[in-house]
C-alpha cells in the first residue's frame, strides 16, 4: 500500500533552517509528483511547493521564493523540504502529499511533521 | 497567488444538503478544470474527496459532488451525516506549476 512517512517533530530558533523528509513506498517512485502543504495553528491549509521525482522541475508558492527548497533522493525514495530563515509564523504542521496524476489530486498524505519556531 | 475564497462556515441537519463555494479568478479556478476538494478532520491528514472538478476517488460516497461555473467551484454534500462534520478545502491549479488552496469552510452537522 502507498505510504508516505515523514520525519519527526522539530523545534528551531528564529533564523534557523529546518529539513523535513518524506519517505515514499508502495508505488513506483518516479511516477508521481509530491506536494508540500502546511497548516499553521488555527489557520487553513497552505500549498507550498511541488517536485517532479525526475528532479527536472519544481514549483514554489511565491511567498516562499528564496527560502524554500524541495529535493528528492531517488536512491532512498525520499523527498525533502528545506525551509530557511525561520520565523515564528512558520510554526505549523508540514505535510507531504502524493499527486495522483490528475493535476493536483493529492491522493495520499504523510502523517504530518510539527515544526515549532521559538526563541 | 491569493487564497481562493470560501465561506468560513456552513451547516445543515442530518439528511440535508450543504453546498460550499470556492471563488478564485480567471487565472486559477476559471482557467483550469484542475479543482480538487479535501476533507480535514483536526489532527488527521486531509482526505481527497473530489478531483478534476467533479470526479470522485474510489471509496468516496456519491453524496459528495463537485461542479464549476466561471471562476467559482462548488462542493455539495447531500444526505449529511455526522461524520461529514469537518473542515473542507478547495485547491486549484494556477499555472506554471503553482497550486493554491481555498480559505477553508467548517461544516457543522446540527
């Protein structure tokens, strides 16, 4: 069965960087893009980025341009989300989600990773 | 890339129907038929309910249906059940490998 297993919770200080991983299994890694989505406390879902598993293209929400990077490691079937220059507003649950192949249908989700930014 | 606009809340009694709107622009909702809807219970991962405006993934009850007119997409939940109480989000492709979520709607079953 399709599984997306994310790394554990993180606590970071303002200005630091965080990396969240998302290990995929149960399907052909190269056939599905991965989205990154976050939800801050009391807020809605926010789309952040997408990566094609070939590594040939990515897409980023404008508000994160310059401090968000998404990558993948085909040898371990793992995707990564790196967010730098963290501020308190980045405190959120971060999710990876598989694109089902129908332009944005996120059909399987990771369990979420809580990132807390606090001094 | 502004968030799509949804009503903050919607409600209905068991068995009734509720419709949630999702208003964007000619650059996102109006331009593409790549609209999806997600059900989100607090503390759990979101669940895909509708994709490509009106298609249901296997396992999603046919009580859930989607449509689109112009720059506004809609999700209708018919025959409301207690387990339908959740937050619902629309999501649209906006071109150039960019997607955008709606602001979210809390559905309450009275």
